[in-house]
């Protein structure tokens, strides 16, 4: 009888553990979109469309800044198109650097 | 087709008007500002009334408030590190403001203030100025080594430094353009498909009503997609802020 009770208790405990683990699992999954492993290196969603848009914007924004600076310098120094040309190249490189920061490995993490 | 106003005026929804009647007109208080205020009030209300019961087992509102808090809190600590707690209030404010702005914009007749680059640009500038300030305070002039990573040959300095500076300066642009472009594009699509319905009915009469079901279904699907985008863009803005803060605190 007591053997039986022990067994019952043990099974109860085991099922409790299992239920607890399941609940914890659920809780763990609840923690919204930043699950470490299967996302892109910087924790952003691995959603391909979002990533693609992000890469495009990164490329473009560096170029926009470079164009603005180059155009501004040329206006100021009356050297058109010297700085514009230089900064377009630099801006393209900076855009690629930005993209690398998005998709490449992140140091210090 | 575009005759007598039946063309698609997809951008009209982004036009600023005056809010709050006569008084608003006198001080240039816009409909955009109205929704900003509403977002602020709703966030404060959510936190205040959500956390009022202080229940062990949260009710619905308390659960929402706690999830929002916990979500950003975890994000700050994961992305920035232990120091991230100091910047939690800032990131939380930013995230909830953008999230509520995006979500409120989905209601008919509500203005989407995140669809204006003036607004997103101001937010992005705020982030960049703060991040630069944090970096300068934490590292002093040492911060400028950020633009010339260790281990790079000195010969490349004239090339690397401008590129790094451009990359740094492009951050506010990419932050603001991303949010603005996503919100604007989504709302333009709503408008375009909604206009299709009206045009179909106008052109084909009773048969048009049958065909108009198509754009309607697309708009319903779009609404679901836009809900996702509203959340995702607020999330991206917040997490990028966290990543920049991480760079500022740790320099690489």
C-alpha cells in the first residue's frame, strides 16, 4: 500500500516536473521575436523581406549622406564636380560597410 | 480616368491639417500633433491603469503593460549589456511612442505621424545625438578611435576614416527613411486598393460591386500585414537604438 502510494507520489512529482517544464517552455517561447539562435547576427528577425529592405536602405542612406556632403563641399569651394565624385565613391564604400555590419558577424557579442 | 476627382489621390492622406478647431489653427497645432498627444496619453494610461491593480496574477491590461515593459527590458540588457538598464527609459519611450503612432495610424480618419519624414527624422536625430553624447561621456576623446579601428594599416587611414564617418552619419538617415518609407508605402497601398473598389463600382455599376470584392480582400490581408509592419518597425527602431547604444558604451 505504502509502496503504491510512493509510486503514485513519484509519478505525480514526475508529471508535475513535466508540466512545469512544459509551462516554462511555453514561457520561454513567449519571449517575443528576439530568440538568439535562428535570427540574423544582430538579433533582427530573419524575415527575408525585412532583411532585404534593410540592406537596401543601408546602402542608399550612406550614398545620400555622401552625396549631400560632396555637393555641399563643391558649392562651398566651387570645385564641382571634384568632391561629388570622390564622395560618391566613398559613400558607396560606406554603404557596403553598413551592409556588412548588418549581415556580417558582430564583434563583442 | 482621372477626370472629375475619380483618380487615385494616394498621398492626400498625408496632408497636414489643423487640429483642435479654431485654437489649433491659431497656433498651428496639426492633426499629426493630435495623434501624437493621443499616443502619449494612451501609453501613460496603459501603464497607469495597467499597473494599478498590482496583481500577482495579472489581468489583461496588466499583462499587456508587463509584457511591453519586460520585452524592452530584456532587449536593452541583451543588446547593450548590464549597463543597458540605464537607457531603458529612453528606449521604452521611443518604442512605445512609435508603436502607438504606427498602430493608431491604422484607424480610419487617424493621421499616421510616423509617415512624415520630419517626425521620423527628428526621432532619429534624437537617437544619434544621444548616442554620440553617451559615447563622448563614456570615452571622452577616445571615442574618435571608433572611426579608425585598431589593427588597420596606417596607410589606409585616409580611406577608412571618411568611410567610417560616412557610415556613422548615415545612421540617422537609414533609421528615419526605413520607418517613414514602410509606413508611407503601407498607407499608399491601402488608399490605392480602396480607390480601385470605388472606381470599379463607378465604372461597371452592379457588376463592379462583385469585382470590388477583390480589392477588399486584398485590403483585409494588407491590414494584417500592416499590423505586423507597425510592430516590426517600432521593434527595429528600438533594437537599432540599442545596438548603437551598445557601440557607444563599448566602442565596437
